[in-house]
C-alpha cells in the first residue's frame, strides 16, 4: 500500500510523525508492506514552491492508494491567486471525497463525563455552506456593500442521495440506528430535501430504526445521552460542528478521527485544526490522526479484499484503547506523555497485542 503523507502546519508535523511511528509498527506486525511517501503542503510548500499545494501533487496523490493530510493553517490562506489554496478543500473537491466519517467513542480510562458511547457522524463533504467549494467558479460569500454579506448554501439531490446511502449502509453494519440531523423547520427547501432523501434512502433498509432531530435540539440530546446514537447523518457545516462536540464528549478533540471517502480515493485527516496554541510544545494528542490512518487502512483492506489491513486497523484501535486505559497518553486525555511518546506507547502495545493474537 502506497500512502502519500502531507504533514501540514501547526501541530500537523508532530502528530503526523507520531502517526507514521504507529503505521510502521502496524506494517511490520501485520505484513502490510506500507510505503510512506512524504511531501510538503501548506506553509512549508508555500515557502518552497510558492503554492500551498504545488503543481503535480494531485497526480502523485491520485497514483497512490491513500492520503494522510495533517491539519493546515487554513485561516492563513486567503488568496488563491498567490498560491494560497486551502489543502483540505483542494483534495476533498479534486478527489470528490463526498463522505466524511467521524467516529467518536469512549475508551474507559479517559475522562468520560457523559457515560460510554460509540457513534459515527457521517458528514456531507462537498457542498453546503462552504463558500470555497460549493461553486464551480468563484466564492459563494458575497460582499454586497462594506456592511452587507450574503453567504450561499448549496444542497443538491445527488449529494444528498450519496451521503444518505453511505450513512444507511454504515448503520446496517453497526447497530442499525440512523439519526438525520437537519434544520428543515427553517431551511425548509434545502434541509427539507436533505431530510426527505435520507428518509427515502432508509426505506430500502426495513431493519433500520430511523429518527430525525433538529440540529439545535441535537446539541442537547447528544450531551445529555450520547449513547442513544449510532450513525448520525448531517449536511456539511452541521456535521462539522456536531463532530467536534462528539469528539470532545469522548474525552478530547484530540481523539477525533476522520476519513474523507469518495468512490476511488480516501484521505485520512484529524477532525481538529492545526492548534497553533500548542504547536511545538509536545502537547498535541496524535490519536486523532492515528485513528484516521487506521480508518484508511480499513478502507483499503475492504476495497482490495485484504483482511490483514482491517485486522491492523482493529489492532491500532485496540492499542489506543489500552494506552488510554493505562494513562500512556497526552495530558488532554489524562496522561502525562508527549506526542511521540504516546505514539511509541501505542506502537509497543500494538506489537505485543498483535504478537499475542497471531
Ligand atoms: P485551526 O485554525 O487550524 O482550525 P484552531 O486552534 O482554531 O486551529 P483546533 O486546532 O481545532 O482549532 O483547536 C481547538 C482547540 O482544541 C485548541 O485549544 C487546541 O489546543 C485543542 N486541540 C486541537 N487539537 C488537539 C490535539 N490533537 N491535542 C490536544 N489539543 C488539541
């Protein structure tokens, strides 16, 4: 498996290096023969090549079996004419990675203030309120006068249908419970269509238990009783906001894994941003990106029919659970280790655990 690795900005390089430590251990332990190929992106690429995503990088990514993108300093990149493209948007759009899967679960051992739970937010990833990607050309935030802004949201039948299908299929492989999150009482046309299409898709799976909840009420429900949820489907921005909340409820934003999936490609990415406030201080929790990389392995294994990649993904998740339970993790989840030390602890557990299982 050839994986292109783009470390990014802020805590990106630290958590990416830590992720590679775990991936190398998994590759050895499960005979995955993973080939990791690093390229700069974000500020490092802007300095070297004059563009946050340099020409030719997309082709390199297309020719690989998967992509790991560290968080990038999206707020710094304002002018595409100066090469300042948002790398996350660029790859999601160019590779048509329409589904963003964001699991959140408790592990026991981390500060879980809301009881044990295990859910996945399935977020539409290509349209909605994202002004930098919901237009063929230009940007959908319009400065009408210096004091008036109009922001447009795009909702299409095709994107609703494919995210609804993804969510239903995932729910069928889990606990068969689907929650549709929307604001169809206000956004009657756009979210009305999203809701109706999700319901319609779910009708093809009679075993699925389906409910829908207004996005504002969902914030209260998920804090009150996160264990009530299994698969939660939402439009782009609602899913983004909700999944930061569910990651934090699971113990820390630093536990938020995320896989962006399309028909032919997948990109592992942490659910959080570049966290400049803790960059370079050995405080960043690498588990978000490690989990995302595990999701990428599982995706590849399913695609190629190679079960050892799925076993490796399970092994990594298991090792993370043990590391958290034993406090061999960063401060945000109750430990006292640094970023790389956390990865090494996970890699050690992975080696011993996989050794014990084989
Ligand atoms: P960006 O502008 O790139 O989105 P941000 O700091 O605004 O960066 P996040 O990176 O999502 O947004 O961080 C939000 C908060 O969560 C910050 O206080 C940060 O320190 C914390 N945080 C984010 N990721 C991690 C992590 N991996 N480990 C520990 N804390 C984290």
